[in-house]
C-alpha cells in the first residue's frame, strides 16, 4: 500500500471543483424568499429543482454552511440504489401495513429512473451507467443471509426480474473475486460520480433562478425564516436538508452522524482488469456484517468504502474527513482478499458521515403550522433516497396529495438515541460484535450466521 496518498480534503469526487459562491449577508442576498433550503447537498438541490419544476414563480435560496456537496452528497460511494433507507418491516407496521412498504420499494426503483432521466434531460454527465449491483457471499453463512434477503425482497415488492440469485460460478463470471460462493444481482442499480452529480445539479438549479449561498451557516430555523450569524432571512417555508451534518438543527438525539470511510486507487492496468474480470460497471458489495461497497470508476479505478471508526463521541462529524491509517489498511485488506493479483495502490482516502436514526429508518416531515420541513436519516442509502425524499418534501410543502406523500416514511417517528456515553458505547459495541462475527464466519466457514451478529442486529434495530 502506498504511503503517499492524499488524505481528507473532503473527497476524491470533489477534488479540483470550481470556485466557491458568495455567502449570504444583508445587502448581498435577498432579505426574504418564498422558500429557504438549509443544506447544499443532493436533498436540498433536488428540492430546489422540483420546486422550480412545479412553481417556477417561487423565489428559492439554498444556504450551505461549507460548499455544495460538502457532506455525504460529495463523499458517498456513488450508487443510485433501490435500497429503502430503513427497515422494511418497521415501515410495514405503519397504518398501510405491508402495502405501504411495497409502495415505498416501488418508489425507490422509480427514483433511480427519475434521477437518470433528469441527468439526461438536463445534460448532467455524472458517469452514470446502469451496471446493476452484485452482492457477494464469501462464506456459507453469508450465502444463507442472501437467500433470506431475497425472500424478503420478494415479500416487500421486488419481482423475480429485479433480484437474481447467482451461484458461485455465475457470480465469478461477473466479477472474478476470490472466496465467492454465490451472490445476488440487482440490475436496476446505477453507478454515478457523486461530485459530478451534485455540482451538475447545482449548476442546473442556478440556471433556473435558484440562488445558492455557500459559507452561510444557519444557526436556527423556525416559523418565518432562518437565523445566520450575519442576520435573519425571512422565508415562507424552511426546508432542512442537512442529513448527518445538521444535527444541531434537528435535535441531538433525533439522529447521529455515523462515519463511513472510502479509498480510491490509482487507475488499474488493463491486465489487472482482465484478472479481476469486472467489466460491466456493477456496483459491488458483500454480505459481511461490516460490509464494503465499491464501484469501478469511469477512469479505471476502484473506489471502495466501509465503516472503519463508526462514531465519534458527542456526535462529532470529523470535518474534512482525514481517515486513520488503520481504516485505510482495512479497506486495502478487503481489496487484497477479493483481488489478490491486482496491483492496488491508494490514491486518496476520505471519510464522511451519514445520518442514522435509532431504528435506522429515514423520515420526511412537514409541519403546516410552522411551515418547516425536513428529509433525512438515509442511513447510507441516500443517492436515490435524496431524490425521492426531496420530491416528497416538495409535494408536502406545496400541499400536493400524491402517492409520494402517502409513503410510510412521511411523518414516521423513530425512538430517540440514548444520551452519552451510552450512545458511544452502544454504537461501538454493535460494530465490535459485527467485526467478531465476521472474523468467526471467515475463519471457521460457519454455515449459519453467528449468534453474536444476530444479537447485534437486534440491538441495532436492523433485523427484519
């Protein structure tokens, strides 16, 4: 592993982005707008886009504390996935039961289509390619989990055409990884370049008349507008779209920032790619408890991520994402396990946080009294969920009764997180149980999921 890689500085995806925009202050920006959006990531930008689609006469301002894409939108793995941001079984306990959860699942598939359609319509080149998602099982226990997962997929709305079981030979024919005994393939999933998507979307909404203010940290939100250090901006509606970086605005125990880290390699040689056999731009993941997620980038690199150090005491976010060397070694170790013949050299490492509620279920809400709304808690499944969540939030804001506003995450309430230090101990304890379980399964080739992992999954609220 190379020791000379770039570390932090937000992400590889946003390296070399353009000049920053102006900050909001009285005299440089409007004193009043129809809609103030807090957060210049994908949720906020999608919300601005659809507000202009439905009501082009509205004045809309986006207020970003750092720069466009600074948070999870510019640091993620680049998957436009069908995965629901939450526990399907919990959503199925809502008023509409399993039908509501299945509607949610269909909305996520529609969200992939919508994201790609907007990119095509608006000329956003985000390296988007629909190569699907290949989930690898590398132990008998992992294969059993994937079998159960497919059963759940079919129960909660996927069709036989949307999730395929692959035996070991079929999985290795797609990606020639070591230790593979089987897998699932989801053809609808698309690879994207997160930096190009978020900056391209920002340019589109600006062309449509939305004003984006960077370095404009919102200190408080409420009926009638927002408060910044430089003054107050009046607004008819306020939409908080900050995910894990806006917890002071959302309530410190309503959500926590869970850390995820990534590395990207230098471009691999054609010989390496021939050995790996990864030719169809599948988004790649595994069925470990401490799973990894990866993509083959358009310029011939591997970008791979995983949890590493999952949570900082008192909900710290880690700033520009400097990643511990031990976490980089873990991710390189996973690449070496799957592709031992490839010449992998790290070019850049970074970390970021995603918003996680106590039961890992996302929520969209809008209060008609205060005219304040929010969408977040995507728990790592945000690229598609930001689009679905933003469209839902816009429909709620404009008073539109649509299929989106009847999805089970609208108005959903998760339990509050425990106070510190119980929160820190609980999160780290859960991930330690998962780490031990993975090591036992790989070392002993266990046929069933470790009891340790099953306990951790139930404690975390992940079990369906």
